[in-house]
């Protein structure tokens, strides 16, 4: 199921989070920051939303999903098909060493859970403006 929460800005974020309560909380945080949010709970819905929502500007994906695919895999796929989309990985878990070395080539930023509203804003702001450094940021 895909939920679309509207705000007053043209920048739309695809949020991929499989925990419903966490997804709703993050979606509220993002709308309070002024973004429109498309919330998906799994890889299939996320990839479908990417195809059907042409104005997606950024993807915020949780690393661990209940699917057999990780959030990082979704971000890697989107990088190939939609290179203009900004990519942010979030996780509350340690990322396996193989993916620890892979995420900087795929993502513009990484946010470690739990994070505050201010930390999310500080991580997103430069990424959304295209002002991030050439090295992805770890928050």
C-alpha cells in the first residue's frame, strides 16, 4: 500500500520504511520540513512508486526491510535508472561490511537511527539543495 501525504512544496520524497509506526513518524517529520511524502513499506511498492510518481526528488530508505532486498539495493537500482534522484540511507542497525563499503558510492547521505528532527533537517538540507560534499555525509 502506498500512502501519499501532501505538503506545499514541489519536492517529493519517496520514504521506504517497513515499520508502520516508524514510517508514519518519519513521514510527519518530513512533511513538517516542507516535503511531500510517498510512503512505501516494501520494495515492490517503492519501485512501483518510482515508476508512477515522476516528481520524486529524493529517496529516504531504511537499510533493513522485510523484503529479500535491502533499502541500499533499492537505492542502487534507482541510481542506475533515475540518477538525478537524491538518495539517503537510514538505519538503526550495523550495516554489513560489504554494504558499508558500497553505500558511499550510492548514497548522498546516511542517517543513523534514532535521530532527531534537527538531525534529519541537517542531513537533508544540503542533499536536497545539491550542496552536499563529494563525500557522503554520516549523521
